[in-house]
C-alpha cells in the first residue's frame, strides 16, 4: 500500500504504521481500537462517572439479586448497547458497596450473587425517583449515533477478519472498497 493510504484516516500513523513488513492483523486491530475509542469519545457512550456505576448497581439490585456479569449485561441491555461498564468498574463498586454495608454477597449456583441489605434498600429507594444512569437525556446518545458507532465498529471488525485470513487479491479488493466508502462518507458530510 502506498504511504498516502497508510497515513490517512486513522490518526497520524495510519493502520499502525503500514502493512509492508508489519503484521496486518495487528495493524487492523489497532485501527479498530482507534475507531472504537473515537466513537466512544464523540458519543460519550461507554465512559460513565464512577457514581453512575454505583447508582446503576443499586437500582438493579433493588429489583432483584444479581451476579456481576448479569449486572454488566443488564446495564448494556437497558442502555440500548450505549453503555457497557467494564468488569474493572463493576466489581470494585460491588466490593465498595459491600464494605459500606449496602449489599451482601452469597454463593448461589456457583456464582457470587449480590443483594441489597436493609440500608442498601433504603438508599436505592431514595434514589429511585431520579432517572436511572443508563437513561441518557443527551440527544447525542440517541439511536442514530449508536447505530453509526455500531456500524463503524462492525466494519472495522470485518476489515480485521479479512486482514487475518484474506488472500492478497481479497486484500486489494477490500482496500478499494474501503477507499470508496471513505470518499462516500466525506461526500455525505459535505452535503450538510
């Protein structure tokens, strides 16, 4: 691929510095991560404040006891896929809530399941008149932005798959399709 293509579109280094002699799969995954973080920064879809994770956990546990993965999945589902908190934010929050005496954990069918204590139920009920953290009031977080973000990430994932397993001819075809797609996207933007 030529230098102009390598340096356009995904930051200052293109697809991880180019394809010649590099690992194209790793370069595509780097581009995928750049694209994903770009969408997340622009739409604010996955970065929520620490208090939002806490409020979401309390709101969900007010409904029923849950295990950690179930909490993560439920937040993602209720936010329409726009917010999926990481295990690295949910599990420390669960531990903090347990330390504060707001929740307790017990083994249930081989999983640590969390439920509210009386004090936790009081706090969760007191906050229940406010919108749940996954209910965004920002118009930028609407379905159209989520759809565009999802489509972009899926395109990057398909590109990465092709980079890992495609033939040289398929890679050349894909580069042509992606170049045309980029031009068409800029044409759409120019209309506005």
